[in-house]
């Protein structure tokens, strides 16, 4: 199982402009880190060897605030086209590396409650359930964090502002396994959500 797991790449999407937050939310404090550094730490906790961060807006400022992070970073020149564009760009970079990956785990930089345990749960489901797509449940819908088998790489590479990963998921429901995040998959989209999550984290956020 270790050999299989090490053959999965992990992509962190962190390209958004965070206009509603008034500052790059990737750099919002979280514990002793910021949101992006926290996400990177959780990614490292999976033991996966290939971790790629896709930046976009404010890329230079964000890079300067990453500190030692031991991941590869790329900047999507078309980040303004949305999440699908950044996901596509990340897949393009993985394919260009000429490494052979069995799958890719996609996560967001702005879900601080998504921890290494949940990411490992997704990976385990991918390794054991014999499904090509393992997704996170959001009640009546599903989404990322998610793991996609390499047979979907070309479809992911073709994503754009008009065609996102949800279309791929919808078309291949028979090849999908859904995991309950138990409240962990919460996006920091507004200042209110960020402050609520910070308070709920309590002492854990002061470590």
C-alpha cells in the first residue's frame, strides 16, 4: 500500500484573489502559520511525495510568506478564469513532469479544518474502493477535496471556466465513492466564516 500511496500526487489550489476578504486569504493567520502553510503541512502529513501548489493572484507576495515549505509552486497565468483553470494548469504541470502517477488528490488552501487524517481517509478510500473518483460530500452535492485516477487526467487537463470538475464527476457517478467529511470541509469565503472557524478552533489555533 505504501508504494501505491506514494504514486499519488497532491495539488493544492491557492490561486484566488480573495476580493471579499480584503487581503490574500492564503496568508490569513491560522495557529502559528497562515492558511496556505497550514494546508501544506496537512498535505505533508499524508506522506505523498509530490505536492504542487498552484498560485495565481498575489503570487509573489504569497511566495515570500511561505517560508520553508518543501513543495513545488507554479503560477497559473489564467487564474482569473476560475478554479477549473487552476486545476487544469496543475494537471498540465504534473503531466509535463513526465512522472507516472496513479492518481491526484485535489485540495483547497482555504479549508483549514481539512486535516491530514481526512486527506488520508480519502487516499485509503481511493486505494481500497476500486473507484476512479473519491469525492467529499457536501450534503446534496459533492466536491473537493477529491482524488481522481490518472484515467481522468486528460479530462481534468481540459477544464476551463465553462467546464469544471463537477461536470466530470456528474458524468461518472458510477465510478465515484463519496466520503463524509464530518464538518471539516468548510471554505473560508468571508471574514465572518474565518472568525467563526478561528474561535471554534480555540486552543488548537494557539499552538
